[in-house]
C-alpha cells in the first residue's frame, strides 16, 4: 500500500462526460486527503453506490457494462502500463 488516504462523504449530483449526462451519480467527496489527485472510479458496483458504468446502464445510456481502456499513447502523460513487458 502507498499510505494514501482520504475521508469525506457520499454526494449525489449531475455528471457529464463527452456529451453524456448522468442525472444522479453517487460520488465520494473528499474533504481531507494526504495527497492531491483526481480519480474516476470505473470499478465494480459495491451494491451500495453505483459506479459510472452501472449508472450509465441504469439510465439507458449504454446496453452493456463491458468497457476497455486504451493504455497506449504519446506525449507527456504517456506511461507504460504496470503489466507491460
């Protein structure tokens, strides 16, 4: 573990990404953290709060919860994926 920590509360708000709007997305709002970073959780539903993918399915924006990530690229933000050989 990297000793990162954050605390806060769950909120619900509108969320838009590339023209797709989610009307009631539950998100964690960190009001105290020991490092600054932004994250968009795409993980599995924890059965208490829907993630972005689950919310998109429930609101009829996508038909499947399957997705892929493209980890190749160029420029200053490009990094090798941790499993790259």
